[in-house]
C-alpha cells in the first residue's frame, strides 16, 4: 500500500488483515474506491482462491478514534455480506439506515415483530418447498415493480402475481398499502441482517 501512495499500518488477526490508511479528510471520499481496488488487486494476486471482503470505516482525527472506526469497518463487512453477498467491499458511511437496522436486528425484541410479519410466509415456504419469501424480497427490492420482480426471480409475471396474492392472503396484509409495504421491508431487512438467509 505504501508504494501505491498511501502511508499505512497493517495488522494481522485470526479473522483477517486490518489496514489503517493515512488520508486527508478531503481526499477520503475520492480515494476510497482507489484504496479498495488496490487492496482487492493485492489480495487477488497473492490469494486468488480465497474470498475476501473490504470494510471501510470513517476518517479518524486521533488514534483514540481507531477502535470505533475498526468496529464500523467490521460492521460494514458484515452488513455488506448479509445484504449483497456478491460484493467485496462496503463503506460504513454509505450504509445509511442499514447500520441502524443491523444494530436493531441484534435485539431479541425484534423477533416477535419479524415472526408476526414473516412467520406465515416462512412456514408456508417450509411446508410447501416454495419461494414466497424470495419473491417478496425481490418485489420489495424493486419497489413493487412486477416486471422487475419477475426478471429478478426468473419467473413468469403471472407466477409473481399469484405468489404476491398468496402472501397477502397468508399475512392479511396489502402490498399496495404503504404501511404494510413498510412493515414487510422492515421485517425482511431485520430478518436478513440478523443472519438468517432467505
């Protein structure tokens, strides 16, 4: 890293490598992608068969800020893996509300809410070996666009319509209702961020 123009300090842990890179605050946003691509290239060159993730924490003004920045970089990795398994890097500052939801998902008090909203769908999927929850997730990620949902789930448009109607029937919720739509979004994200897979 130093020969690429970034003074840095590196530490090796059982779970990975920690790199603290010295940048000016004004440079941080413009240099984040460059730093990440350098790390990814170094990793690919030397350990091409292993998977890796890059978590980017905030700029630290003082050494006392390093632990919090390290924690946020770890959170960025974990949240990135859970939300977008295929991405190799995540920046904590860009996680927005997902960082808050991640912390919230660790609270056992969220489990009854998730169970109330998603339980009927998850139970139906288990009993019938179906994909209602994946269809719901795709529908929510595509802001209720049926065609995009069909494309993402590789299913016919009529199949998507049938599955969504089944979800509404099982949950007694209306996907066209803003409150119900939000509850589904919240429950699905809490479910995923808690480490459960859809």
